């Protein structure tokens, strides 16, 4: 309950600062070079890791979906994962509310260990902090309610808080970074409560008006369940089908095994606005 109140206080703190006058007559929340205008590709998540500082455009809904096929031999599974989905809404010029739908990927691998840690049902908010030297910053917080359906998995997510940054060094290039605090319940270790750091870095390049490519590197500590930090990589290609529809194809792997899990996956999804 206290974490939910934290998100409410976060919104109330920044809401008075987000006036349309401060961001121009259009009210666009992403008018910086690092969050280019109101195009769907600029505000959409570039990979399943969602390393993007941009927030949803004012009074617009965005639906992001991803479907995974885990192809691992070490600690993996031949079973496909149900789609992961995030519903986003631009509440104010630089405030976004979002709702995550749970994904069955949490049950793959060795009882959920590996690269797939953002899988629980949750509700949260992202707040744009503004631009500094052609970089755009935002913070987000998400709370996950306890779900009995996840009790048979190794990790039951509790909360996730992140700081994001986007920087555009050139017209068609975008660098993204995030650092975060991930809290979860370790169900196979007496339901111990664990807090672990996460970090990610991405490089995106617009090939043309329709195609873009992203390379992402991420790491998280998994020492709580018998391993060290695990580093993962993802390559994603996006294609704009029309101004309201985006297709994404992803290929990812873990570079080092941890707790007998070294997953690889193929994923694809759509973003609607």
C-alpha cells in the first residue's frame, strides 16, 4: 500500500509542472530531439526491455504486445510464451499511466529464471523530467499485486522503479539507458523478499522512414537464487506499417549462464495507437 501511495505522490508532485504552455501549443509530451515529435516509433518501446525515456502523447492510448518463443537448451523450454502486453495512456503532457498484463514467460526456463523479469501484472506511471543538453530524462514506478497464479514460479515480482535517459547525438541515432531497482519474492526460498539492481543500454538507428534497428544490452543481479549477475543482449527490427501500427521482430540471448539458466528467444509483436 505504501508503494502505491508513492506513485500517487509522484503524480501529484509533477502534474502542476506539466502545463501545455511549457511544451508548446500542441501539448506534445515528446517535443525534444531525443523524443522526436509525436511519431509512434519515437514513443514506442524498442524492445521487450522498454528502455525508452519518452512518454505517451497527451490523451493517446498505446498498446504494446510481444510474443516469445524460448529456444533454450540450457535451462530452457520448447514451450511458447503467452503475449506480454502493456497498455499506456498519456494523462498529461509528460505523465503516462500504464498497465501490464501478465505473461506466461515467467513459467519458462528453470521455473522463471533468466532474462524474463518484467512479466507480472502491474500498474505504474512514467514521468518526464525534461530535457538537458539534447537528452531527455524520465522516471517510472510500477507495483505488482500478489497473484496466486504466480506462486509456482521462482520469482514473483513486487515492484520495479527505473530512471531513463534518451540522447540523440545525430539525426537518425538514439542512445538509451536505464538503471533500476527490482523487488521480488523468492518463492522457492521460503518466500524471501529480494531487492536487486538492473541496468540497460540501447543504441537505435532509423534506417529510413519505415525501418529502424535497435541493439540492447542489459544486466541484472540474480545472486539471490544461486547465480551471479546475468548479461543479456537483444537485436530488434521495427517496421512502421502505418502511422498507428508498428511491427517489431526481436532476437535475444543471455551471454552467461546463471542458476543453470542461459535462455535464447525469438519474439515479435505489434504496437497500436
